[in-house]
């Protein structure tokens, strides 16, 4: 089980500080790391409070990631930071990224993979109701369930990354592989996300769309 001390108000800084031995000397591969993203905040938090050996940042536009690389180097010059091109909508790009990573002896062991790349569910919404881009971040970062604002909606980016860090670093979870976490604790996923049958169906549909088998 995860530490009961961790909750919705815990920050990423708290988790990394409490898990220094799980960060030290390890190699992290993180997707979704453009400037101001949760992946970028995660990478910077690892470098700020821990001593990872290497952080590999995978993304599609290098110019959006260069500021994050620069910040990590500023925060902790001992951390080696690498960029790998990755466009997740292009299977050929995914394979090329995997080949590149596997071909570098120094990347032999990826200790932690954190998949943050994704499309924010709210990206279309502010446009529809006429918000300007600069008005988005608080909503994007704070609103997990708009317009039902509650405590979650006051979360900062440092808090939003925390459950991902718990999943990556908490040794108490080793016996709970595949568990669903919410606010740092093991939780019950929504009905539609439960069940071996649904998982197998999703896997099969994915194989069909990708026109490739992914044996487990
Ligand atoms: N922020 C929140 O409050 C919140 C809450 C719950 C869940 N989430 C989810 O957590 C994830 C990350 O959130 P975020 O706030 O960090 O979002 P974000 O700021 O929009 O960042 C998303 C990241 O994913 C990358 N990405 C998107 N499409 C990609 C593709 N096809 N190939 C490669 N990279 C791609 C983006 O790269 P580009 O810069 O190249 O587009 C960016 O680095 C999202 O899936 C979001 O829905 C966020």
C-alpha cells in the first residue's frame, strides 16, 4: 500500500524528497514533456530534489522541450538529459524512438517509464466558449471535472504530478502492479475501466487498429 501520509495536498517535491533512494542513480524515460506540461514538471521535480542518473525526454517538437532541458541542467548539472523524437500518432515514429533508445548502451536499463503525453480533455472546450489561451492554464491544471469545482480545482502543478510520482517511486506498490491510484492511494477505477474482459477487448481492438499483434 502507499504511504497514508500522502494525500491530495502532497506535492511532487514531498514525494521525491521522501523517495530519494528510489530516484538516485536511476534512468527515467518521460513522455509529454513540453514546457509547462505535467511531464516537464515531473522531470524538473526529479532533478530538483533527487539525483537521477539520466532523464530521457521524449516528444515531438524539440523547441518545446529545450527550455525544460535547460531548466533541468540548471537545477541539477549532474543529471544527464537526453531528447528522443517521438510523435505518438505515427507508429513509425514510435518504433524509431524505441530503436533509438534500445541502440544506446547507456539507456540499457530504463528504470522508470512515465507516460504523460496526451491530449488534455479541455483543449477544445475553452475555444468553444471563447476563452483566450492565457486564460486556460488554471482551468487545464486545476479542473479535473469542470464545472464541478471542488478542492481538486485549487491544485497546483506540483500537486497534480504527485500521484504519478507515487506510482513510479513508492516501493509499497510493488505488490500491486497495475493498481489504479487516485490522490496517492490505491482506489477503485470506474466501472467501465474494470474487468479482465474489457481489458482483453481493448487490447484486441488496439491490435486491430495498429494492424499488429502485441503479445504479452
Ligand atoms: N493537467 C491536468 O489537470 C490534468 C488532469 C488529469 C489528466 N490530465 C492528463 O494528463 C496528461 C498530461 O497533461 P498536461 O496538463 O501535461 O497536458 P499538456 O500540457 O497539454 O501536455 C501534453 C503533452 O503531451 C504531448 N503530446 C500530445 N500529443 C502528442 C503526440 N501525438 N505525440 C507526442 N507527444 C504528444 C504534448 O506535446 P506537444 O507540446 O508537442 O503538443 C505535451 O508535451 C494529458 O493526457 C491530460 O489529459 C491532465
